[in-house]
C-alpha cells in the first residue's frame, strides 16, 4: 500500500468512530429516534452525491439488496442497540464485524480459516462474553444483542459488495446505496418508532449538526473512502486498520459523554481487539 492509501485507511476509523459517538450525543441530548436519524443521514448523503455519479444500471437490483442489508437492517439494529448502552461498550461489540466476515467468507467466497483465524474468532467472542456478563449490563443484554446482530448484518453486506459482478467506485456505491436506503429507513421508522414529527419540530443545532456529520462526513466521505479501498485491496489487508475504531470512539465518548469503561469492560475490550487482530492479520508464512 502507498502512503496515501495508508493515510486514507487510517482516516476511516477516525471518521466512523467520531460518528458513532456523535450519534449517541443525538440520542442523549436531542432525543432523536435512531432509525429516523439514520433516515435523515442517508437522505443527506443521497442528495449530495447522486448528482455526481453515473447510475450503475446493470447492478441496480444488487445495490437495492445491499442497501436493505448493509444500511437499513444493519443501522436499524446497531443504532437502536446504541440507545440502550454506552457508546464505548457498543463500539467494542461492533468489532465482531470481522470475525463474522471471516466466517461468511468461508461460506460465500470459498475462503479458508486456518487454526490461527479460528482461534482469533474464539478469542473475540470470549471478550464479548466478558463484557456482556458484567452486572451493569444484565438489564441491557438485548441492546448488546442488537449491536452484535448489526455487526453480523454488516458482514453480510460486505460479502454482498465483494460479490458484485463489476466493482463500483466508492462514491458511486455509497450514493446509490443511500438513494435506496433513505426511503426504506423512513418507512422502518414510521412502522417501529414514534414521536418523529415532534423531534423534527423541536430538534436544535445539536441534532441537525449530528445529521450533517453523519450524512456528509461519516457516510459520504467515510464510506466513500472505505469502498474505494475495498475495491483496491483484500479485506484482510485493510481490515486491521479498523482496529482503531474503538480507540477513537471511546476517546470521543469520554470527552463528549463522560463515559468511563469499567475494569471488566477494559479487559474485555483488550480480548476482543486481540481476537480481531488475530483474525485480520497474516500469519508468519502468509506474510508478503
């Protein structure tokens, strides 16, 4: 990887990690329903990007289903779960995306795991069990489960993207995913949530500022960079950069929300990140 590619890869977890924390800010200080927040997020992304990219007509059906899985279902699960637990805890659980993706790659991409990656997956899940088992989360286990389910759904979406017949540019893909995802999310919010109109009328600069960050920076820029890298490099090569996600998100949560990790959460976080590192890094004989 060139230096520019490395810097781009580092920018993704920074952008995403801060977006995760800011979404929690919108829930706490603006009472924004999570699915409605995601609907406005993708609406803004679509309105900004769709005019600058060509419609990939031959792959519209595939992109529609990618939007259903990797945007509508995934973000509804992940950010609904985020409303019930600390952002610091949620971002650790989100790291299950990579063990899930490794398992799915075996099924759908004919990848092989090997003993090293199997061990890493077991370690990562053991860390999540440590976190979910602490007394403070006994009443919030369903939220942990929602975030974990979102991680698995994200992994499914990435496999779907890798199986596209013709790889698309990062901004083209995220623009058209946003076009399809926005109305899906508004419909999901209407079916599942309530109080939307009141929030729209009363939300101040904090709520709408978070929408702007999520729509323009986290989604349009962050996912544009991610899909660009995903099209150029193997997942195993760029995936380890996302280990920085917990660092940026936890730091932001401590500053903006006053969150603190318990000793058990910190131990679980170390175990999860170690497991994910084992899954996404190359073993000695496999190294280039």
